[in-house]
């Protein structure tokens, strides 16, 4: 039967029964439990007899039980990490703290339980693992017109239940969009080397601050706790070339460090040697100047004595000079009367110099002196003549 049929609701064999007729049948059957006999007994009346008082009491009990069950459905418990938001006809009524509470059940009232301490995570650029990339989210353009593959995760907490439920249709999706927008803005203002190497921590901190600013502007009731950069690398198509460039840069840094270490080793040594030479030169200068001043003072003193007694001073200078010369001489030539040069060997000098030598060398030297005195290759007569001459000469002196 169609909905617009005029016979709708009538008790026909072809359509559904009437609701009022069903309710009367229900009350009749429920009230028959309190009567004696069955529907054909008792006072001999037929099945059209009106329901008794017990049937009305049973219907009231059913209604009361239904009301109790309906009222009990409004009881709820809020945990310590949660907050309850109560609505009445769709309008915010109150926000309940942890503990047992009650609100008018549906359809008059409703509630929402929001966990304000749960740390939730949204992944951008990947799903569950860094290998499961989402290219349309991960690929970003840098300031130097390079493309980087950046994957990160955002951890946040729903701190304001009212803002979280009322001001945004899908706050969790808003967190993802805000995170992706913030990262793209920061990466677009940075160089590729900064993003891939030393700028990860700074990039994460800047992205968190920018995300929080956007989410507060939209009143999402969400606080971003941390942004973690999971992976930052060039696209797979240029990964090999980028690895070669990174290796070359590492070699450059290593060679610079080695050069700096060599510089730190050589320069202090050179500076120390230069300082030592300067000190030695200064000491030599002082020694030479002092010696010159001493010689000048001695000359002046000698000059003063010379002015007093020139002859005596001249003889004394001559004797001192000759003494200094003969003291250091090992061979002395004496002019004889016949104008012949005779070699004279001072034995005291030979003995003094020989004391510092070993016995073998001293003996060899004495043998050589004996050979000279005796005359190598001469006869005995000539040797005796020379010895006699030397004796006479010494006696004369």
C-alpha cells in the first residue's frame, strides 16, 4: 500500500494494523493476567470486555521502568585525564571535571568526553614507516630552487575541549594541514644544505612555533608539544650524486682540519725558536757590549798609567804581550849568533800537553822527540856534537 493511500492506518487485511488497535490489544492481554480464568470464563462475558484496574497498573509500571532506564542513561564518569562537555539541545551547557556526573539523556541532552592529556601524533610525508613515503606531502622546494624529501611527525595535546569541539569541524586534519604549511614555508626560506645537515633542530623548533601560532588563530584548542624531523634527504633520483657531493665536502673538511693541525704544530715551534734566537742575540749583544766597555775601561786605565810613566808602562805592556804569546806557543825559534835557526822544543809544554793523552800516544811522542834529538839517519859522532852544543848553549844562558 502506498503512503498516500487514504486507507493507510485502517485495519485491512492487505496493510499494516492500526497503532491504536495494537495498543488496545497489548493492554487487554496484559490485564488478563490479573483475572480469573481465561478470556471465555468468569462472568460469561465475551472478549470485548474493557481492561480492569490491574492492566492500568501494569502499564504504569512499564512506563516507570522505561523512564528509569532513560534517566539512568544520562549517568557518565569522567576520568582524571578527561573533561566532559555537556550539551542541551545542541548548545554547550557546561564542562565537567573528573568524577561521576549526570545529564539529561537524549534527545534533550548529550555529552562528549575529551582526553586533555593524551599525546596524539600526525605523520606528514610518510605513513607508519619512513619507507612508506607520500611524495605529494614530502617533496618541498628550498630557497635555492632545490627539491628535498622531508618527513616529519607532529605530536599535540587537546588542551581546550570547548574550542576543540565547537570552532573547527575537523581539528586533527587542521593540525596536519598547519604542520605541512609551516614546514613548507620554513623550507622555502632556507638553503638545501641547511635543511639536510645542520638545520634540522632549528627547522623543527621554528615549525612548532609557527604551527602553534596558526592553530591558536583558528581556535582549535590544540597545543603542539613537539615536531620531529624523521628524514631529510634529496629525492631518490639524485641521491647518488648528492652522496658524492657530501663525500667531497667531508674530504674538504678533513683536509682543512689536517692543515689546521699542522699549522698548530709548526707555528708554535717556529715562534719558540724565533724567541730563543732573539734571546740568544740579545744575550750576545749584552756580552759583546759589556766586553767592549770593559776593554775600553781597561784601555783608559792603562792610558792613565802611561801618561804617568810612559817607559815603565811600555815595558810592562811588552812583557805581558810576550808572556801571553809564549804561553800559548808550542814551538820557539831562537836566533843564534851564526844566524842559523835552531828548533827548540819546550819539554814542560810537551809534558803538560801529554798528561791529557793516553800512555801510548805519550810514548810515541817521546820517541819522536828522541828521534829528533838524536837525528834520524845521522851517525853517532854528529849526534854527540849536537848534544854538546846544546849543553854549552844552556850553560851560557
